[in-house]
C-alpha cells in the first residue's frame, strides 16, 4: 500500500481554546482514498475519544465515495471540496452521501452553490483564509450560516485568525499561537522560579524532606502536582495524597517528567491551554517514536524535550534564559536551542507533524528509520494523550 502521512492542526475558538483537531492526509504517488480508509481503520484503536471533534481532510486529492467505506467514529467529520459536486462522478458521490448521511464539512469555493443545493446536510462550512479577503469572508459567512457552522482553514498568523473571527466564523484552524508577538521577559517570575527550584532538586535526587520543604513554600504548586499525578493520564490504581507517596509510587525519574509538565502550566498567557496541549502532544509523540531507537532510560528525556519545546512561548522568556536556570542534560538543551544532538531529529519530526509539508515529513520519518505506520500511530496516540491530560 502506498504511504499516507497524517499531520494535524488545531481548531481554535473565540475563547482561545482548542475545540477540534484537523487531520490532513498526505498521499504518496499512487495512493487513493481506499488506501486512506485502510489507514484510518488501522488507526481506530488510537482514535481520540471525547467531546473534541476530528476533521479529516484528504489534502490534495478529492474526497470521493470510497471514503464513505470508513466506519466513522462519532466525533469524526469528513471534509469535502465543493468541486467534488461538479466532478464527472459527482452523482456517485451525492448518492453515497445521501445514503450514509455522515458528518460533513463543506470546503467552500466558487462552485459551492451546487453542493449547497444538493440536499446534502453539512455540519460545517469551511472557508480557506488564503482564498478570501476579510470582507468577502464576512459576506460568505453570513450567507452560508443556514447551511452549517462557519469555520476557517489555512489561517497563517494571529492577525489572520482575528480577521476570521471578526468576519463571523466560529473557529479557525491555525498555529498562530506558537509565535507570540510580545517581547520576551528578562527572567522567570517568582512562581516559575519556584517550580524550577523544585525541579532541579528532583533532578539532583535530593532527599525527599528537602523537596517537600521546597514544595511547602508554594501550596498551589503542591496542589497542582498532586492533581496532575492523579489525573487520567497517569492511570494509577490508587490516589496519591502526598509528595512522599508520589516518590514511592513513581520514583524520581517519573516525578521529574511530571514536574516538567507542571512548569509548562505556569503560564498566565490566554493561549496557555492551546500551547500546553501542543507541548503535551509533542512530548508524547517524541516519547513513543523513540521507543526501540534509543536506550529505555532516554524515553523520559525525550518526553521532557517535547514538553519544554514550547516553554519560551508559555513563559514569555527566551529559551536560553529559561535553560540558564535549569539543570538539564546537554542533549535536551541542544535540541531546544536548535543545535541538533541526539534528540534534535525527534523534535524536528514533532514540529513537522504540525505542518503541511508532507514530503519533508516523509523524509524525516525515513531518516529516523521509521515507517509511515509507526509515525501515524504515534501521532494519534500523542493526540489522545494530550486530550486526556487536558481533562
């Protein structure tokens, strides 16, 4: 079967929350929607559950009736281009859609009138932000409101994101929040510095009493730590009620991993939840992809590298300033500062998984000796993990 690679993009609403994920399928030469159905079926055991919707785009090939052979999960929505409704085999597609009645998102273009009058119900209407100016988008969003919920796709930056919201769409697919426009602070604030202090003690295997004493300086920090440890993402069979109990159950290495996540939650940025979700997805993706490629004791460090890859945006401090205060292995610092090293290729792949360059993604997957199947499975596992931790 020809290879297909899956990239992802978050759908962000007016409250700056990720409410859905848009998956784009990148097809090798010769791959078809039948191959896409086989891929999606293979990913079913890792499919993210819960309230968040998953949009599925066929990328640069048309969505046809063969896609409807996929037994769609309840939270899935298939994107279909307006041009598909005027294609030579449009009658076959329309008949299949009328029979299956799947959750659909119509990607609006100049041929959308035929689709909108086809008696096919659409849950969403998606507007490509690269095709329409803000005034055009505002007019189209108003005209199509009776047909489906308006969303925007291919939104390139924060200014375009805001313009889409101002035009009347409800959410937009974009990574704009990864690139904050505010000037970085010169140092960590007091709360962030306290988490770093505790984290450094754990990394140095300090005595439990010393770490507990540091935690007592910040009751909120202790509460957050225990809340994270008792969250669904851990899957523990009993409730952890104290830091000493956490050390007993998890050990220092795992505690270091989850304190690292706690640092990433210290942001007061309005986009912090979206940034944190991205960091969690990268962290789990890198951890899963590394299995069998590096020594087992490196897995947690790869997780931490992914979790820390958004710290500059989360904490509002440049990455070099963040790392100055932390006792981290050189391999983690090299990756975070863009200096390559052992973990650098894994972080590069995690970042490519958020883009639209299927060819570059395939090359990076191959460079690490991974298969498309391994990558796609890890991508879905990581997304499901981030969603679970968010709860």
